[in-house]
DNA sequence: TTCCCTGTGCAACACTATAACATGCGAGTG
DNA sequence: CACTCGCATGTTATAGTGTTGCACAGGGAA
């Protein structure tokens, strides 16, 4: 009955280089195994998304891409996003029109997201109890569940009870 | 522990005139009580949304409004939608960029939606068990919930097991 | 009357996403 | 080697969604 946490809230001083390196290494491995191509553009977009633990908007990605690659245009970033979504390497946050890295891309799933309204940090769950209760309630109405969008807004632990000296204005570490 | 159903899936032959009349009468009453103005535009937008039990897009509303009121423009419909959302008379479906009437506007709440991928019918729940399990899981991570977006996709009873002669291509009745 | 508040009209714009077609480029094949 | 097939990218344009800013109208309060 334990909550299955895919991506927890990170402490401000965690080693974020590891988050990014791990995510990219895992993506490389997974794409190689599946015989799909993590091209430079796709890899770079994934890296930009993983720069923080907060959702990133498509046109922000585009701005950053254009700084390095003059030819970048909306299709450039949307194609990369489509690929990454397809491969389960990122998720889309519907209520924000934004995208965030998946902490467990190896097995396909739809995440459940906790979104901090103050610092914009996001934690991802993939919790069976949640799936179960929703499927049960849906089943009572004769509804057959195929996918879920679950996005919870509120305050993360740091913003809820900030300790002195703790930064709360950003999730980019 | 019963599921609290705000708006169930409707049978194809239900008396939809009642749905609309009840919703408008309830809205009139509620706005009068609160001292806010259900102006003709706002009332008409609410009526257009209630024309079916499926989500309606803002620019579809705009098209229909413009047919009756040449001056209608995007702000016309978005202002009406803002008002109706504020008063709890409608909900926004984030995953569809669309809006649907609320079956229980009297007390403020965030709905949980079951969305049929085939006929686009929507049922609304406001279920305490769902709230409870999500709040509990969030609480385990120290997260304080303030609002939720819960949108479940799948097949409604009619589309899941269509009987002969039963229409399944529309939710507009 | 004058003032103020709210709702609406109107024009332009910002943001999000897709369509359609051209180009490049590398893997396989004869 | 030439050939071509498939996929990724480049390029331009357009569709879809939502907001800003300011002007104007009406009704109630001072
Ligand atoms: Zn990190
Ligand atoms: Zn926070
Ligand atoms: Zn009805
Ligand atoms: Zn259906």
C-alpha cells in the first residue's frame, strides 16, 4: 500500500547534475534498445527539459534551441516533444501546456503529478491505489478507463514550511 | 462510501429540455442570491454549453454567438466563461481545452470527469474517496493539496456495449 | 448633474500547435 | 559506384486558443 513515487520533490541542494546525467544516460540506453534514434535535437530538448524539475513550455524550449541552432522553428521542438512523449521520456502537463521529464521511462505509464503553485516544482507518482479507486468509481458507472490525467495543485514541502535560508522561488536546481 | 455522482451518463432518450431548463433556472436563482448578474450574454453562453452533455470549445461558442450577435468576439466569450467558471456554473476540461456545465453549482468544488473517447459524453463525479486517497498520497510527500484536475478517458457504458439501434455517435441529447 | 462601477465593443496581439512541402542524409541493394 | 527508400530536419504558412488595452454605454450613488 506504499505510494509509488516516480519523482519526489528534491531538496534545494541536491546534486542536480546527477538527475540530468542519469536521465540522459537512461534515454540513450532505452532508445538504443528499442532501435529508435535519440538524435542531437531530441537529446538536447530532453536535456533542456531536465534542466529543472519544473514543467517547461514548448516556446521556451524553442527560444533556447534557437540560441544554438538558428534553424529551429515550432515544428522542430514539437517533433522532438512528440518523439519524447512517444518514448515515455517526458510527460505533458495538460493544465499548464508544459512538459516535464519522466523519472521512470522504462515502463509505460501515465503519471500523477503534484504541482507546487509557488515554486512550480513537480513530483510524479504512479500509484496503484489511485488508479484502483478511480477505476472502481468509474466501473460503478459502467465506464471503462483507458487513460488518466491527474494533476494536483498545492504547496510542496519547502514552500509550505520554508526554513530560514531556504530558497523557494525556483525549482531549477 | 458511495460514489458521489454530480452528472451521470445520460440515456440517449432522456428529456434534455429538463437538463437545460433546470441548469438555467438554478443559475438564475444562484446568481440572484449572490448578487451577481447573469446577463443575457452569460446566460446564452451557459445555455449553449448545456445544449449537450459534451464539452464545448470556446471558439465553437463564439461561432454560435456570432450567428446571433454580430459584435461577438473572443473576449465576449472568454469573459462569459470566466464569469461562469468563477460562479462554479461550468468547469473547464484541461485535456480538451473545453468547457462543460456543472451539475451541482450550488457548492464550490472541483469535479472529476469521465470522458468518453468515442461519443465525447462526460460524467462528473465529486467523490470523497478519490479526494481522500489523493490527499493522503500527497500528504505522504508533505504536499498540501489546494485543487485537483482529474480527467479520465475511456468508454462510456453506451459506447462500451452498444445495443442495436442505440446511437453512439453523439452526446448532444 | 457628476461620478463611479460594471459590462460590453473593438482592435490588436500573444501563445500554442499543426499542415504541407522541400531538402538532406545515411542504410541497404545491385 | 549509382540508386532509392525511409526518416529526420528545414521552411513557410496557417490553425487554434487565449489575453491586453482602451473606448463606450448604462445605471445607481453622491
Ligand atoms: Zn535534480
Ligand atoms: Zn514549492
Ligand atoms: Zn440532458
Ligand atoms: Zn460514449
